C-alpha cells in the first residue's frame, strides 16, 4: 500500500511520492525556547515522530526540527528574570529535549538553531528585495503580500478574512496591514546582527524558510506543524520562499495536527487548564502520555480530560499483559499488515491501536507457545512504529509510579519478603495486612509455585 497523507495545501488525501526515490526531506517547526514545553507543543512532536518512524521503514529520512532561540518572548523572559538570553535558551532547549525523549520521541536528524542561520536569512531577504517582493521602511524590511498573487494558498481564504481572523501587527510603516516583518531593528541591549538595513534581528517567519533551504534544499517533501501555525506562519513561509526561490519550490506536502484542548477549552493559564509536559510527567510516564495523544487521529482536535491519562494507562496495561513472558524487541518480526495499512492511511493511529488490541486478545487466547511467541513478536514490532510497548512487561508493571506516593519497587520487594515470612509463621493476619496495604496503593500480588509477582495498576 502507498502512504496517503492529507495535504493541507491541496485539501486532498494524496499518495505520497518523494521527490527522490528512497529519500525523504521533512521539516517540522520546533519550539521557541523561553519556557517549559506545554502539552500542545508536544502533540506535533509525537505525531511527526510517528510519521518519521513509518517513513524510515523504506526511506532514508532527513528530519529537520528547528530551535527558535531568538524571539521577543525570549528577550522578555531575559529582562524579567535577569538571566542572559544564552542561559535561557540553553536551559529550555535542554529541558525540551529531555521532555520529548520521555515521550519516546526519537531525536531528529538535525536540530538547527535560528541564531546559527542569520546569514542565510539576510541572503534570502536580499533576494526578496531584488525581486520586488519586499521593501524597507523605518529600519524594517517587510514582505509585500500583494506582490504574491498566490498569497493565501494554504489557508484558502480571502485575504480580508485571514487578516480579521489573525493578530496582525498594525504599524504606520506598512504599505498593507497584512505585510509581515522579515527584519527589524534591535534597540540597545537587545541581541542584533549587522545587516544592510542596520543592526537588527530577523522576523520569525524567515527563520524556518532559511533553515529549510539550508538543510533540505530549495524543494523538499514534507513540512509539518500544528494547525495553529498554518496562518500566518506557514502561509508566510510559503510566500517568502516561493517568491525568493521560484514557483513550485519549498515543501510539496503540508501536514497539520489538530489543536489540543483541555476540558473543551483552549489551554490558558488564566483558565487554570494550562499543563506543561513536566506537569504530566509528574502524574504518568511518558509512554502513557504518548499513547493518549495517539488515541485520536492527528488531524482532529484532542480534548484532554481528567480521565485521559488513566484510560491510556489502562489500555497500555492490557497490551503489556499480552507481552508477559516475552523477552526481546521483536526486531526480526514482521509488522502486522493491518497496523501498517492503518498508518499508511494518513497516519490513522486510532485504527492501528485498535488492531494492537486485537493482537493482544489473540495472544491471551493462544495456548500454543511457539505461536504465542510469534504473535508477541508481531505485537512488539508493530507497536514500535507508534513508539509504544518499548519496555518489557515486568519493567512496565514494576516501574515506580510518578507522584502517586506509596512504596518504591525496593520497598515492595521487602514487603513481599515480610509477607512470605509471615505466611511461613502462619501469621495470616500480617500476611493479609501487607496484601491489603499494597492493594490500597494499586499494587497487586500474584502468587505462584515459583514465587510472587507484583504489578502496579
């Protein structure tokens, strides 16, 4: 089956055909590093990591995910905290990478930083000026949107509607209200670079165009990000890139994941429904968070509720139960055809997960050991495409539960030894007390002839 993806640019489900057979270039907008990543930032990471895993089966993938390390928000954070911009960006880049690794996200091939590509940005701006698509005004360089007859091709709305629906900076030096900044002057004490237009710094939109050109070439396969970036950020990327490089250049396929809501509302600190990845990692492990995000189709909004993580944990518990007794990673196993078919159908992760549960049921019913092992291998290999079932079953069930309190793994083992001695001394009241104490902390015991196995639930 050929991979089909919904191309936001054409509004159609299309067969994916790479520009170069066997190779794929993919660019995904990364974080602006001034604070901890929130769960809305994490959704595109999980989505496009899954796509990266899928594409890597049959292609050599160059996956570029940028770091925006110069931005007004970063400057503001520096002014408010007194920390240097370098300290802020290094700290939060490290936190971001650690948090995304907790979600089982693979490192991208390249993770370029905006500040390392200012020369490329200046070069692209010069090209836009020379072609009549930009103008200089009061130390700023602005892209003139009316010079691009295809402006709005991604959003597919009249220009007036796009302006009304987005926060557009109003400035007297603009020819048109929708024109956007390519370069702006830097005040004293604010980071800046020398340029033909004076000391200043790039606008946000030009950063991704320059980094995409530098690392993937004039034309590449896939550009991804959250739907909130489609306008104005991605619309402006397309305009400045195709006007500088020529029509038909830049990304061929555009993919956008839906918004992440919390209890039916847009995530907001003022509403008290704002969660960082760090907040969630205090409640559940990263694999559970990842599973929850993959349980909805990537193009649909995802509404995060109080029961989202418990439901995801229970579903993963069921899958890991089917892997009990299995050792290994299933490297030599074939991915289940129906799982692959679901993922190749515009990354339909809910349908793929449904098939994983069917495989788990087959495993639980199977009494023939060699056949059961084969099914377990298939389940493990298939789940790896979604970045889940990465642990062995015992490791999963015996991992210390984040922020749930109760005994640690070492303390549980000691309590099991105490219970064993109590039973040997026929002190069944003490034995029952220990079992009940563990049950109160969602720890179940399974006694067998070979010993006692425990699980967190």
